[in-house]
């Protein structure tokens, strides 16, 4: 259960198609022990990217989905009663710090203030994790890396990271893959034909144009993959698109009708 190198060459790494130099940036951050922040819309490949890079670098990955009930103790650890005895149990962040693993905090803006406070001494050159409850002060093992992500789009203005937190991270902006790459991702994930993958991506471009007008968020790569999965298993194209690319985007009947007209125009 240590974070020692497993598959250094990344032969078993989950499939990830790079969009730019993000893999090199991740490797640089890892090599220089700098924390990394990934910004981008939902379903554009951030989690897949981190899983891919962790495997390539041969590091264990601890992923924490942040939410507003998440406390510092959930990350760091707590005393628990076990068979009449009180024992200390490390949280995922502490395990990563001890083992030299990668800790990925998904949707970090959702986390409460006491959580970000815990991160500060870890994200500057001290690289330490003070554990108040046990009196320990852990120095991060070699190979420890902190990665966080958030979606700058749909949160309200109040829910953004404090400058003192965000200025501790190298940051990369993510977006949906460019059309040719998104086609390749859909095909690799589902085996859908090129023609049909191209049609889904063309439709996605039209739906993404509506962001900020009729739609809060553009359709994600994740949803395109859902649609492709349904079509690939024999479902009628219109039905698959309705369930995977229209209903998840809106509850407004008028908007839905408008989107369906768009579908008809694109798939003919
Ligand atoms: N560049 C890519 N290479 C390979 N797969 C990709 C790529 N981009 C997106 N995907 C696919 O899209 C799916 C959704 O991506 P992922 O779960 O990583 O999104 P996310 O950005 O973490 O979203 P969220 O913010 O909602 O957590 C993945 O399961 C994967 O199939
Ligand atoms: Mg994710």
C-alpha cells in the first residue's frame, strides 16, 4: 500500500488524447513539486487527464470530490472507535502525503474555508501537513502532488477561489476537444463510425453556441460519449440524442423544441 512506482511507462494508463501541452505541463509540475489547478467545464476530460497522468508517472491517485459539507477532518483524518479502542485513521490527503501519491481535489471551490487552510502549508515550499489532532507535522514524501480542479462557469461569483489559494497553483485551462480530436475520442471510447461521430460533434458545436443564451452550459464530451454508446448499441439516433444531449441540458419545453429543430437540421 505504498505509492511506489507501479507502471512507470504508463502502458496501462487510461486513454487520454492530449489537446496541447498539458501532459508536459503536468510532468513539469510533478518534477518541480508544484501544485496544479485545472479549470474547465464539466465533462471535458479533467478527471481522465489526471488518471492518465497518475498512471504514466506511476503514482497512486487519491480523488476527493469536494462539497460544502466536506471538512478538514474528512481530508486529513480523525479518531475513530474500533473495537472499544480509539484509533487515528488517516484521510485521503494524509495518505497521499505519507505515500508520495497524487491527491486530486475535484470541484475544490465547493470546499469550506477550513479545507483550503489545510492546503496552504502543503502548497508552498514547506510542503508540510500539520495534523492538529495528533500533533504531527508531516513532510510530504517525494512524489506527493496536489491537483485540484474547478469549473469557473456555473458557480456564482462568491464561489471562486481566494487569490491566496489560487496563486499557489500552476493553472491550466481546459475546454472541450477540438472537433477532429473530439471525433477521435468518441470513436476510441465507443467504436462509433467516423460519420456518426462527426455528426454528433457537428451537433455539439451548434449546442455549444447556445451557451449563455438558451443554455447554461454547452453539451459535454461526456454526453457525446453517452449518445455514441446508445447509438452504437443499436438505439435510433434521434432517441439517443434526445436522452443524452437534449434532456440533460434543459427542462424548458420551448428551449427543448428549439434544440430538437437543430437536431433535425443537423442529422437531416
Ligand atoms: N482528451 C480526452 N481523451 C480521452 N477521453 C476524453 C478526453 N476528453 C474527454 N474524454 C472523455 O470524456 C469523459 C468525461 O471526462 P471527465 O470525466 O474527465 O470530465 P471532467 O472534466 O472531469 O468533468 P467534471 O468537471 O464533470 O468532473 C471521459 O470519461 C472520457 O471518456
Ligand atoms: Mg471530473
